[in-house]
């Protein structure tokens, strides 16, 4: 509501520099009594100056699922893989089947992930029983990969012409697992920008000194063997969305998904050409 966007870089909190501030310190300064104000100064890509944003503290309720319909396309936005995600997705999918819509968009943009089992359960609505959803690779020939498979709760036959998954740099972990599974099994077209690349499995080891060490013990691999940690997932059709478009309420990624499912040709943006054109400007 105040205007903070995903990707904003925190510079100051109430005129206190956040440059060397720990996350817990920043959290403690930002949080406070409901109704009071905190001013955040942020750097935003594309802006020449820092932006001061006053925020009135309040209770923040984050939805799990939202639905909407545009023409013959039903859109389900999943914001996290929390404890109620599967139940909420089941309800949303029932709403989709009752809507009469011919095509479906699963919007995973800005979804940071959550429970692995949630991703496996939700993938089961799109994949036949037994299909691999994700592999847990320990990087050793002596330790066999652990494989997580679809439970076969398929609600209809999906393919890349009737199902689109939207992703962006905020799509991480369980979001990448779900998107990767649907992409590799060729049941969906992935549209958006490169995902975050959170594909590591970590354990917390308690040390005698009282401190702790977080150790990466495995990595998540898509069914085709792609390591999510190696730069994230690349969409089939690359479409960007700038901060300025967010502020203006424009959503070229969602628009591209709806147009694609309506049978229009949607072409990937060529980011290389953009970079080259920037370099040649004098």
C-alpha cells in the first residue's frame, strides 16, 4: 500500500544507515506498534535517486491463493507453499473447473517457496501418478538420489497450450520445483523472467562453542536433472516487468500469458539486444 516493490534495496531506516546492519536488527527497527510510522529509504533499479517511503505499521495478512478470470483464461496466484497451500489450491482448482474456462495460468511470481510436500502435492494435480516431481541429489555415487513422485490427483490433461506457469526472480525453492516439474514433463509453458535459484538442502549443525554451522548437504534437481541452484530456471518465453510497470499497474507478463493461451504468437524479449543498444548509446 505504501509503495514498496519487490527488488527494492533498503538503504536507511528512519535515517539510520542499513549498510552494515544485520537482518534481525533491521527487522527490529522496522517492526513496531500498530499505527506508528517508519520511513524506509530504498534504492530502486532505474531510478537516479534514493526514494523515501513512509509506512504506517499495521498487521500484514498475506493471502495464500487468489483467483481471477480473464476471458477464457482462469488465473490462480499462489503466494507461498505454507501449511494451507494444498487445501487452498484444491479449492481454487475446483473453482477453475466450475468456471468453464478453457485455459489456466498458475502464477508463482514472488512466491518464495515453503514446504516441499506442498509442491509435490500440488504437482500431483497436474501430473499422472508416478511422474518424478523433483530429485534430492547428495552429489555422491555412494548415496542414491531421493526421488519425490506425483500422487496422481490429475484433474485434467494439461499441455503447453492450455497451461502457463508465470515466474520471476522472486520465484524460489518450492516454486522452482513445481515449475521445473511441469516444464520438464511438457505439461506447461513457462513465461516470465529467470527464477531465483534456491535449490539447496541445508542442515543446521550445533557446535560445542554454542554457535551453529549451516551446511549444504544436497541439491534439488528437476526431473530432467537440471540443478535449480545453478542460476534458477529459464522460462520458455522471456517477458520482463519493470518497477515502473508495477507502479503503473501494468503486467506485461500476465498479459503475455493470456494472449499466448488465446492462440496469439508471443515472442521472447531479446535482452542481449537491449544490452548491446545500451552500450552503443553515446
